[in-house]
C-alpha cells in the first residue's frame, strides 16, 4: 500500500487570515494546500477597513500594491439631522513619517482584499481550492488527517499541521471541541447591502442616526458606484430582501427620496457576535482569525486581528517544521489570545456607544490602528529584559530611513522584508559581536545589518539623519534581534553576544 503524500500545512479557509498564513508559509518553501468550502471567492464588502499595522504586514507579504490600488482613505462622516448634514472627522488624517509609512486606515471592500491575497498566492504558485469542505479531522502523533468533501467526492489530506481559518462557525474549531465563549445578540441585527446608488454624494460616509439606536449608514466603496449600506433592524423586524423593499426602508428613515438603488451586489444580516476561543489550538491544529475570535464591526478590528494572527503563526510553524522546539508553537496562543481579548473589549465598547449615539464612539485613533500592540511580558519577550529609551522586547519594530554606502536612501522595512530574522547592530561594539553570532543553517535565516551614526565609520548603512536613533531610542551601542513578523525579539545594550545567543535558541532549530 502506498503511503499518502504528507504535506507540511493544510489551511482551511481562504479569507484574509487563511490566505495570509498560506502566503507566509509558501514563501518559506513549505508544501501547503488551502481549501475553502465556498464555491468561489467572497464577493461582499463586509470588513472594509485595513489598519496601518496590517498595511505593513501586507507590504511584507507582497500584497500591498493591489490593496492600495483598490482602496482609498476614509471620507469624513456626514451626520444627517433633518435637512442638515454635519461633517464629522472620524479618522485623524496623518502624513507618512519615517517610522510609520502608512499612518491612515485604508478603506477597501473585503472582496478586493481577498483577491489581492489570492493573486499573491498565485504568484507564489498556490491556488485556492474552492468548493472543498472539511468534514472530519483525526490527529496522530506526528500527522493530521483531514477529510475534505468536494464536487468530485471526498479526499483525505495528510498534513503535519492544520490551520483553521474558516470563520466564526469554524468546522475546525468544532472538530476540536474547543469552546467559543461569549455572546450573540440575536435581537441586535444589521442588514448589510452592497448596492449601486445614485442621488447620494460620494464624498461622505453618510449616517442617519435615530432614537433608540436606530441607524442607517452608507459608506462609498472606492472605485465604484457602490455604497455599503448598514441598516439597523428593530428587534422584531423582518429584514427586507427585495430591492424595492430595501429602498422603501431607506426612504422612510432618511426622508431622502433622491436616493435610488440600482444593482444589488450582495446582502447579509449581521448579528453582533462577541466570542473568544478558549484555546487557539489543540495538538497539531491551530485556529486563526474569526475561527478564534469574532467582534462587532465597530473600529475595523476583526480582519486586522486575524491577519496578524496569521503573521504571528506562520514563522513559528516554519521554524518548528525546520527543527525548532515545538514549544515555540505554544507562544502563538500566549501572544495572540490576550491581544484578541483586548480588541474584543475595544470594539464592543465602540458598538455600544454607537447604539447610544455617543459621538466619541465614532472617533478612531491609535487604539484601532494596532501599531502600539506589543508582546512585551509574554514568553518570547520577558519583562526583565533590556530596553532602549523608546522600545521594549515584544514591541513593533519601527521603520526608519537609512543611507547606504553610496549615499542612497533606503527604508529599513525594505531591508527587513521577507521571511527571515534581522539582527541590527548600532555602533562598533555591537557590530563586532554581531559578526560572531552563531545562526542555524536550517529554518529562517539571519540578515546582519550594521548601522553607524555616520557613513565614514565604514558601516554598510549610516543613520546620518538620526531617524533610526530617534525611532529606536538608541543612546549607545545596541544589538536588536527583529523577528520575521516585525516585532523585537531581543534588545542588548551590553553583553551583546551572550544575551542575544540565548534569545536566539528559543526561536530557532
């Protein structure tokens, strides 16, 4: 009997989280398949806000250009009160800086985000297998057997690991028997409609509040004639489904009969689920995205948190498959579950504020942008470690402008891009020890980056404008280890070689 082919990782679910983890795994040279029970790619707007940190992740994964081309910055809110429309700045618009290249939340319908990620997967040689539904999971000591049903029958896929990124009703989570703790508000429903519209200005995200939490919103979707309509339903109201009934509901609430709906592209009834998985995995199977946590739509947090789950899990799976201690995979839940719990609290508070017509609930700022999220104090970022004036282990590594040997400007993020670690030595003492740092030959490799205050010191890069020094809070020789997901894995301001070598052992084969 022939032994079945064993792949490295099976990804179940081809939304943003599943696609992101598949991209990260494939670019590491791993043998991956990605299946999705839907017959085709998702075609609705649903999650439409990409946060600054997620834009950085998408840039590293190679999908950013298409995401930027398919979206725009958010328009101002237009709050309608009778015949008046009051402009309201929901997002503070910021200019890009050396350390934060993408400071503004990006408006793009989810179907375009999905397609950008699928296009990147295709570039890497992997196609999403649509119309294939997981029906059973069986774990052995060193493999997982997944039974998948499709139009051509059933197939057993044997993989070393499985990632379940198959949404809030996750079949993977249910197969594992992992609890999904929280609440679903059945009476609090929102009808979401993507429709081509005339009679409504496209330079505003229109909102018509009403008493008792009644609300209709219409957000223009970039590069189209469509709006995403959000119609809050009364507890006993039957959701209108026909175009004429939906339009009548909009006219009755807005009192604006110039609005006309033409083609309706997608509809859905949304109920606020606020739930968190008790565990982010079991054995050789892991959960990511909505399979692990579901949120209210307020604050554009769900998709972004899921993409960053994927970014955290991908490099760890790659390292363990290359021979690192499997305990590294335990840090996935330890790092990501507290983040999701915090995000759930944030989006729930925002949603409750919208129901009370609290203007502050419509404001968006640094909490939503996810640039300040940190793994500090977790298993890979001990609180007793060294730090700089501005950064601790576990913090996001900022971008910075460096000068190369020829005097040409280079973004640090361009140097960091890809599936590997980076060791950044600032100053001659750190640079000397960096040369002696021992790195394994398997798994993610190490880029060694020596930076001096000025070019004449003979470093490969210089920090002539002191941008790195300011962003990283450097006050003297420092050696930093940056993880493949762009977070700081170690900081050494003294005893560079010994302390860094110790930190390396926990993350490498």
